[in-house]
């Protein structure tokens, strides 16, 4: 059985239970995408809170659980597919027998921006049709919910358009700050599909009273993330070779550690107003160049690799055409005002914990990277 690589140590569990135990203990909760990066951390948190967890995992011939195998006896796994309506109906009908109104955390998606250009139809099917299938099944089968949390993305905002720039907020230095009502301008198939999923959730709230909320997370990172995302590709390349190859180095992102992202989902589902949108993240942004340098410096300081790593920008790793999003930074004042939520994990702490996980779990990512390993031994402390 897969060993636990939980981020929730005794102190974190105590804090989690203090903040959310009364809200989720004994409650029924469904997590779609439960074996994915964010889904697995959220699933684990719900198990630790004593929820009756139903894990929706995409059905494959192997039936492998990559991230929640260690929780197998503490939850119920449903092997299904968001694009297969029959499998969703089976699950929803079973949830009608729950003794309470379930929470639904809808994180299942094709979530890689670059892959959305290579697999556009799959992205739209999973993210749009899959969301529609789940929403419609809930309504058609008469399942009463406590809350339906659809996970959106900061990528939905894209780049400001000149015609609506006056609707955006900027700080005193001219930096863009994105809020719940900032104009959206999706620049990828992934982002457009997520916009559609968000609006479908609101459509079903308005038409049928489904208690939907939308959460737009800003660039979660951390252990278990696919190594093709920027943080993982920097760390995994640095662990195995001198040259770290990236795309554009100018874009800026607001990086939020995954446990803070989990707390965001739990907070919004418990306290958010149905029919509303909530955004959250670190509240700061950093260029890809500086993020890479922070990661490399941290890894060197803690003995994970020597100080000879070089960051290079390669044209072939750019997003196609003019589709890159240049600056994402959240203003999470609304969520903080209504619930007190704020990020707790600094970039320095989050980066170190992420490096430690990749260093300990080479077998979990080495076959999934999109760069060519050199065969160099894995450096560890």
C-alpha cells in the first residue's frame, strides 16, 4: 500500500480540526478529482476532519490510486468519469441515501494550460460537459446539497483589455490586482472551459436553486503536483541536471501553497453565499525568473543540489501565439472580510516543503516529466 506523504502534521491537524471540525465532522462530502494534486490534499483534510468522504476518481483500466491509496479504508472510492453521464447518475443516486445534505467539491478537470492546446476536445469535454453532467444529474435526481463548490482558476482573467481597463483595480505602483468582479479574458482552451464551468454553476443556481459557489484559486503549488507545472518542472530539473529549461520568464504569478488552497475550499463551502464567487491566493506575485531563482537558492541552501544550476528560456516552451498571461495577483479582501481566511504558508516554507517531497518521491514523477532526464543520481540531504 502507498505510504502516507501527508502535509498535515499533528499541529496542522489540531488547527484544522479547531477551525473546521464542527463544520465537517460526520458530514457527507464528495470530492471530484480526488486523486489529483489539490483533490488529494482536500480529500485527506476531510478524512482528518471526520467527514464521510466519497472520492470521485476517473475510471482507468489500472484502477490505480496515486495519491490517496493510503486513505483507501477511510473513504469510499467511486471510479467514474465526468464525461460519462451514467456513471455520474449512479453516484448521485447513491448520495441521495446520505443522512444529511452532502457537500460537493468539484475539482475534477483537465487542468494543464499547455495540454489544453494539445487536447482541446478532451479539455472541453472534461471541464465543460463534465461539469454540466454533474450539475444536471444533481438536479434531475433531486439530490439536495449543502453546497456545490466549483473550482475555477486565475487563468480566467487573462490579460486586461484596453477597452475595459478602467474596470480593473491597480495598486499605487500600477500593479494589477484581481478581484471577484474583475473582467475576465480567458487566453487558453483551459481558461475558456473553466469560465464555462463557472457560469454553468451559476446558471443552475439561478434556475434550480442549486447552492453553487465558485472558487478561483491563484496558482496552487506543492507536493504531489504534476511535474509539468512550472514549480514542479523547476524542482525536478534542478534535482537531476544543471540546465533548467522554462518558457517565458517575464510573466508573474501569485503562488499559493496547497494547504492554504485546501483551507480556501473548506472556508468557502462552509461560509460562502450560494450564487457567489470567491477568489484567493497569496496576495503577492513574482516573475517566473525570480520564482525559479527562489527555488534554486532554497534547494542549494538545503543541500538538494549544487550551486551550478542555470535557468534558460526556450521558445519551444512558450505558450502558442499571444496567449500567455502576463500578470496574475489576487486581492482576497472579500473572503478575508467575510470569513477571516488568509494564507498561512510563506513562499520560502512552501518551496522547501515542495522540494523535499520531490526529492523523496522520484518514482512518483520521473516518468511524467516533459524534459529529458540525464540519468544523474538524485541528490538528497
